[in-house]
């Protein structure tokens, strides 16, 4: 991305239409009805339901931050113009009041006949237990994205008995894929499929069941008989499952002898191993499971001449799938929560694997919650800032503007909260209740003014400037861009060391601390805040300097390796990936971990947070090779929103060959690259293939032009295969 986040010139049409009435005509007869709700409320409700499922040894462990609630009473509205009478079926999650052309229809009708012509239809729905939602299905009149909704606010009745309304915002409704009356939002469940154990061995009076790899789901007991207790001790590792006194999760089941012979536990867990111990009065034949998952297609792909890298991509994809659930979560065993920093990386990996925009939207909305803003997202300063940048990336990769148009007010109120927590110098500094996370790293200072936080704030303000323009808020756009420019200038004035040519880490009470860390320095590279001389200095003095505090989490390893790729160190990065992620595979990993330190041995690899099995062995941020391989080796990235234009800069990094696919909104970019041939085909947009070659490449399709010494380009048109001969540098 460029120094300033830019957008393709966007004309904001129909802004007022979103917040007034919508019209349905006969041409929409073929549209499909779907359940609708107040935008963001389903995501808030579902995240509440999901995040409270975390348990530690049967104790409920709810999140650390505020829970929000859906609006209990909302009004749905549409305007129609239909050519003939329409018999409309009504389904509602909650009791409702129905008005047609301002006249109340009494009772709770299951259907209603609407005569031909123009009509205004309103449903006021109450539901305090789940969320108000409706499903309306007729020949012409169907609930869908053409409806609007408001919460009940600023409504009164005048002396003539007429309802008056002022200032209540109408919003486009929220919806997902609940496209039948029976498929209610309140009954949403992930998909399941039966899995059998790979191995079972006797352990004392019980047995240890091994499902062969990290997994997630419901234990199923077959041939169950008798009365008494049966204990299940779960483990991501064999050691954890066998340690009944200290394993992180367990279930004690009590049977009265009247149960079915096939019993499925009603609480899903993450595990590979399960130790089963039953009273002598309880018998069973075998243990299986129902694997629980979000049905997603692997639209991205990567394969190369290096079998280890291929295995790393496969395990990364599986790790990403396990952590892609109702929302993008961090770890499937321990937290099972939605963390903004983890989720931000999941969004990026998603664009190169699933390209599932709905999961991104759900997660962004669950994280943001509702008004008022009283704390940072997840109570973490940097996690609020990642949220803004995540929205810009969503726009860049998908081209979707509706999310920003709809939720810009929530973006603005969160940004105003963040800006309100700056100190007198205009920098973010932790106030009471603020958690500065950055990374899990021993000895990392986080007090005072930290350069990393200011850099994230500058990027967030740039994202807000883009979003304000999309939302038609010209004044906000200018204000946020000026704030971003001023903050970036101040960032370099204060933290950039002109003598050492690196970014310092921290200032306390106006005094610069003699500390250099990797964080702001590596973000400054791929944010493109540094010039080329600064990038090279940071590379040599910070990123390749073993004396600088080392990074041991895949979380920040993600950014460190991205920064190195962004300055052309692909060969070095592949060696790092082989060592780091390959090291986890050498320890038997079937999904990638929350943290890996090669210097540790034995059970030390399972420890974290002062607990013997506290480490997550399936963590979303461990899947980052998916993103790195797609963006920096296959080399595909959008250069304008929704892949209207994009760039492909393949880099073998010492490989003999590689091939793969990167998904786009309506197709994919397929690429094969060896040391002498590049083959590429794309479904949409206009691409620019950048070729680094010892001599001028040749092709029978298109025209190759020189960009500089050993650098050439070819314009890629949709649905056209290209084969280019070249000589790799």
C-alpha cells in the first residue's frame, strides 16, 4: 500500500435512500426471502452465546470485556408497488405489531393478503431473549436487503393521536444466509460430521482415545449402559489428556441408567486425545466424535518444489479452518474468544484461503459491539486500532462499501473514544483500564508513549479518512487525513533516531528511552512509512540483528516476516519458515501453536501463563504462511478495491517452482512460476505482472515493457491465459 491509503474515486450514490424507504416492484418477484434483523445485532447475540462457552475444568470462564445486547424492540419497514394481490406469509422471532399503510392489523396473523398497488408495510417486533427478526414470504413481497429497520427512539404521539418521529436513524437491515422460514437465526448451529478414533489404548482402568490430529467437536459414547460417573479428560497433547489433575478441560458425566445407549455430549471441546475413566458400574463399547466446523471452501492453494513448505501450507490451512467458526477466534481449546489482534490476521489469511467476506463482517461487528464506547476493544489499545485497519483491508480486498456506509457511525464513535485518550502531546498513552498488549515477550516495556501504538493510530486515522469519504462525510475525511498526516510527522520527529537511522521504542515523561524493538520498525516497512534508505537501515540494524529483543510468537512473527518479504528477503524468510513452522512439525504438531521457542524442550512446549498445559496448540495466528505465500511468493495483491486492478510479482525465494491460486471477489488468479516460465490466468480485473528477469521476457500474448534494469511488466486481461519465458535473477 502507498504512503497514504488511497481509494479508487468513488461516487457515493443513493446515500439518502439507505436511510429512508425502499421500494419493491414486480421485477423483484424472483428474489429469495431471508430472515432480517437490526444490523449487527445477530453478531452481538451470537458472539455472546459463543464466548461464554469457554470452560476451565467445568467452570465457566466468560470474556473479560463488556457484553452488549441486541435491541429488544425494533421496527422493520418497506414500501411496495405490486401488480396484483399478494398472499404474504409471516414468520417472526418475537411478537409483532403489523401496520399496512398506517393501519394496524390486529392479532398475530400467519399470513396477510396485500392488494395490488403501492403500500407501506411496517413490523414492530419484540424479543428480549434472542433478537427481533422476521421472515416475510410472498410472490412479490419478501423480506430482504431492500427493507430498512430502526430501533425505537425519539417517537411520540401528538394531541391528534398521530405518531411523530424525529431523528431516529433508519438502517439497511442485517441478514446472512437464513433463507427458509424454518432456518431461524436463533437456532444457528455449525455443521457436524462423524469422526472415528484413530487409536485406542488401555490406560489403568480406563482408556486413551486418539483422533490422530487436533480437532474440535462433541464426544460420542456408543453402547452406553449402567449407572454412575464417566470422566472425560481432554488434551491437545497426550500429556495433557493423561494428566487428570491439571488438564485444561474436562467433563464429568453422571448417568442414571435410563440414558440412551448412544450418548452425544452437548458441549463441544478442542482436543486430539481424550482419556476416558468410568465407574465400574458404567460400561460402553467405543468412543467417537462429531467434528464441528464452519463449511468453508479452500479457494486458495499453494504447492512448490519443497515438500516441507507444502506440508506447512496444509497444516496452516487446517489451523485456519479450525479457528474459523461462528467468528474468527484465537485458540480453540483455551480462549474460544474473539480477539481483535488475532482476528485481524485471520482476515488477511482468509483473503488468501477462503475469501469468506461474511466471516470478516461477522467478526468485525462482534468485536465492535454497540454504543456507548466505554473501553478499548478487548480492553486493549492496539486491538481497537487493528479494528479500523481491518475495515480498510476488507474494503480493499472485496470492494464492498455497504459495510462502511452502514456502520460508519460506530467507526466514528470508537475513533473519537481513541482520540479522547491521547495525552497533551497528542500521543496515545495508557490510561487506567487500558491494556497495551503489542506481543507476549519477556521484558518488553509498554508504559509511557510507545512508538508502535502511535504508528497504528496513524494507520487507523488513514483508514478513517477513506471510510469517511465512502460514507459521504467530506468534513470528517479532511479532518482524519490531517490528523493522520500530523501524527506521522510527529511520530518521526519524536521517535526516529537520525543518527542510528532506526525507530526508538518508548518515551516516558518526555524522556526518550534508549530502547529499540522490532515492532514499529517492521510495521513502518509494510505500511510504507519509510523511504528506501530507512528500510535498508531497519532491515540490517533491527530485523537481522540478533541483539534486538527476539520474537517468539507466530503472532508477531507474521509481521516480522512480512516486513522482510516487503523488502525482498524472500529466500531468508523461507529458511525462517522452514525452521520455525517446521520446528513445530518436528515436535508432532498437527496444527500450529500460540507460541514456539526452539530453545525449549519436552513438556516446556506445552506450558504458558504459569500452567503446564496453558499454551494453545491450535492458534489462528499460527497460520500466517497462508498469507505470506499468497501475497509475497505467488505475489498477488489488490491495488484498488475489489481487485479492479491488482499486481502479481512472483518470487521463488530459491524454490525451483511453485503454483497456486489466490481468490478474488468473482474468481481467482492462477499462477505457475519456475526459474524460466511464468503461466498466469485471472478471472477478473486488470492485473500487472511484474517480472524480474536477466533478459527481456517473451510471450505470444500481450506486450512486455521494460520498467528498469532487469524489471519488466505485462498487463493481464481477464480470462486470458499467458505464458511467459524469462530468466530468473
